[in-house]
């Protein structure tokens, strides 16, 4: 089976970059990315490539090469579904905010809507690929919806979870550690798997393309995110021990990371992990464990999220206690709002929680982030409903220049590890702040020895200095 026409439902952080790379690497396949969000599609089609809805290093070049050739962005969902041999579902799967499983289970309503739309529109046999992150056994629900249309169309369902990280999406897609494809063990299922393997084989070495059964594939995605988040919570748990004992978390990370069984990656202490997936996927796993009555397993994984909440809260608590137990009316500047560097994504960013805590203490915040818009920052805060929208705008000001942002601040807090923060003229910054001038480095990126020499009072996550 040779695929000629792909449709991807969902033009977000995963659908957009993933399909752009498939289109770039497979010029003979027509790839159409559809979304119900008209503004998002318009942005993907914008002729100014700096206006794409997702900021990812290198993405503009990939889109420039493929768009209009074999890569298309459209709101005509039915047409794209009907034309396609293979349909990727890459819609959002947020945590449920209502009903059973509220605050934990994945909300699968967008997935189900896609399945129903495919069932309604499809006239010929199709392969449906789960690209979104889903609870294990979701494929059986999709299958049940698709198989009960009564129109004789045959569907194969594959699981092909995405492992890209934001900020490095293009590199991760071009050179993935592995691509995982789960499918039915039947002959038809194996043929469908092979069709997707053939697509990836255009640029990914065969030994990196792993095939499994559907359930293993679905569960591997949740497991990978749970393990990664667990590493961050583990190193963050050690960071507070370091602060209390005089050990230094960077030295500890290096020492344990040199053990080849542990490895050096994902051992950077921080103000807490963010991003749209870690918390959502762990809570989803916790919920799955609970539904099987596995309370000890559920509690084990939930602790990873609780540790992360603790890390965010203790960072803001430390700012308040260091600033003589009151930040009311004091100006604190945030460098960074995105959940990590090199992305404009702010979903679940630690900065949001830290800001909310400080605003509740009546601090005045000034925020500078090189990529995040003012509109986004206010939307993140308003969503929490902690205070009125007017109050959020009164207490927090967004700045587009770091040197303006810090004027007359009492303290600076580093919330995102943007490289440019390391290159600032810190003497000039010091000269324009109230004294004593404090720095709270929640990412451990600054040279606190040099800053102390200038006169700053420094706190660095995981270090007693
Ligand atoms: P996103 O919110 O950026 O994009 C989802 C898009 O789907 C939105 O633009 C939305 O309008 C669209 N959509 C929803 N319902 C639709 C429908 N019925 N028809 C057409 N369009 C519809 O989400 P994302 O970050 O791209 O994540 C998508 C999935 O991929 C999630 O399950 C997530 O867990 C997973 N994932 C995300 C990342 C990441 O880095 N963001 C990485 C790996 C996996
Ligand atoms: C993560 C995974 O790394 C991807 O493999 C996965 O596909 C994706 O989630 C997903 O399913 O959405 P992402 O959230 O984009 O990717 O970014 P990460 O690099 O994993 O960082 C997540 C958070 O952990 C960030 O806030 C980051 O600052 C923090 N982090 C990461 C640390 O605090 N310390 C570290 O050592 C590493």
C-alpha cells in the first residue's frame, strides 16, 4: 500500500511541525493539515514566515520549502478527510475540567469528534493514525465509532505517538531517537503499519523505527513522559537538600550523570517543569491506575506532580521571605514567561504559578520574555481567576525591553533559561535597581559569583550561595 495523500486533523504544536517535516521529506505525498481554528490556519498560510503560529527554530525554512508544493493548510476538514489515504489525528487532549475524572483524566471529546467526522465523511478505506497522546486503549473506542457507520468502509487504526520536545521540534523530527508505530497484529494491521513505516523510512534509519502492538505504543508515550518528568522532580527534590546542606546541584547532577546507567540528560534543576504535557500525561496515568484499583501505583506517580507544585511554591515563598517577608508594593521583574527557552508556548509554565503567588502578596510585576506576547501573559493569568482582569493589568506590566523592565525593581527572577539573559550588561541592570538588589535564578543559568561582585544578593536554585 503506497500512501499518496495524507490529512492531519489539528494544526497545533505537533500537527504543524510534524506534517511540515513529512511534506519536506516526502515530496510525492500531498499533505494537508486542517483545523477548525481559522486564525491558526491563516497564520500557517501567512506569507511572512515570522508570523507562523508556532515558533520553532528552523521551522520557517521547512515550511518555506514545502508549502504550496505538497504541504497545504486548510479549514476544509471534510474535503481533506475524504481525499486522504491516511489521516493523522493530532488534536488536543487536555485534562478534563468537568464530571468524572475532573482534573485528572484526559478529555477525549476532540478525539471522538474527529472519529465521528471521519466516520461520516469517509467513502473509501483509510488508515487512521493516533498522533495525539492518548490513554491506553483509546484505539478501541475510535475503532468502535469507525466500524459502526454501516457504509462498508474499512479502517485500520495505528498509534504513532510524537516524542518531539518544543524548542527543538524540527531537529527532533529530523533525527528522532526512535519512531514508534503500534498496530493490529492481523495481516491488515501489519500492512497498515508497513505503509507508515515506508513514509518514515524516507529519512529515518530502519533500526530507529519500532513497531509494537497498539496498546504498548499508547502506553509507551505516557510512560516516556512520566519517566522524564520524574527525573526533573527527582533532581528538584535534591535541589532543596543542596540548598540546605551546602552541596551544589550542578555538581551533584554532573556526578550522577556520569554513571552511564543514569546518563547526563534531564538533570537540570529548575523552578519546576511546565509545558502542556508532563502534568497532563502523568495525571492521566494516575487516573488509569486508579480505574484499575492500583492505588499504590497512582500515588507513586502523583508524587511527581506534587513535587513540582512544591518546587514552584517554594520559589515564590523564598522571594517573599528574602525580601524581608513582604513584597507588597515592591517591583519584581520576571525574565522569562515561556515554559522553556526557544518556544513561545506558555502552557503550564512555572512562571504563571510563581506570578500568581506573588500577585496574591500584592507585588508589582514587570515581565520580559523575548517571544511571548502581552496578550498571552494576561490570558494565562486571567484563566486562573485569582483576581479581576483589571487587577492583573494593574499589578503586572509586560515590557518588550529588558533594561526598561528592570528599572526601579527590587528583585529579578529568572523563570525561563533564555540564552540572551546570560549576555546582559548586569552592571547597568544593577545601577538601575533599588538596593539591595536581589536576583532569584530559578534556572541556574547566571554566573552568580560575578553578579555578587557587582553587588547583587543572589539566590540560585540548588545552591547554598
Ligand atoms: P494544540 O492545542 O497546539 O493543537 C491542537 C489543534 O487541534 C488546535 O489548533 C485545535 O483547534 C485543533 N482541533 C481540535 N479539535 C479539532 C477538530 N475536531 N477538527 C479540527 N481541528 C481540531 O495541541 P498540541 O500541542 O499540538 O498537542 C496535540 C496532541 O499531541 C496532544 O495530545 C498532546 O498531548 C500531544 N503532544 C504534544 C506535544 C507538544 O510538544 N506540544 C508533543 C508530543 C505530543
Ligand atoms: C516533553 C518531552 O521531552 C517530549 O519528548 C514529549 O514529546 C513532550 O513533552 C510532549 O509529550 O508534549 P516538552 O514539554 O516540549 O517535551 O519539553 P521538555 O524539554 O521535556 O521540558 C519540559 C519541562 O521540563 C520544561 O519546563 C523544562 O524547562 C523542564 N526541564 C527539562 C527541567 O526543568 N529540567 C530538565 O533537566 C529538563
